[in-house]
C-alpha cells in the first residue's frame, strides 16, 4: 500500500460492465467507479505497452504500436484467478493483466489531459 495513495488492502470488483466508452465498476463495498476505455487502454501494464526492465534497470521497448479506433473497443474482460482481469481489445491486443489494486488506483486517479 502506498502512503501517498491509501486504498483498501483487499479491493475487489463485484461487477464490471462496459457501458459506452466507459467501464463501470461496482466494488464489493458498494461504491462505483467509471473508467474511460481509452484511459484503460493507454494504461495497459503489459511489457509491449510499457516496456520491461533488464537486470540493470534499463527500460527496453519495442516499436510503438499505433492505436486505432479498434484499440479502444473492449471485446471481452477475462477473469485471471481472483486478482485481475485481462481485457481483450478489438485490435487483438490482450496481454495486459489489470490487478484489482491497479484497476482501483486507475479508477480513483484524477483524469489527465
């Protein structure tokens, strides 16, 4: 848990539903969040999107994948164990695993311009 951003230790979504251009999230505590799909896609934590660090801490990235309108169309949300969801996008991208903690932080972060 981050001291600068406190959040419940065991956050879990009760329900996840894409509605228009947003992902509606109902949390187990009864609260709701709405996360824009473009924010979700641009926040993909996978190595293809964010790069990955080698043993020396150097960040390595492949060529940037151009984002098209299909990049923001959510086709499916697959559960991953009891800790994450894996979005499947219309452009075929599906390697991002969004832990519930990460999803909660994204949903409760101030919007960026």
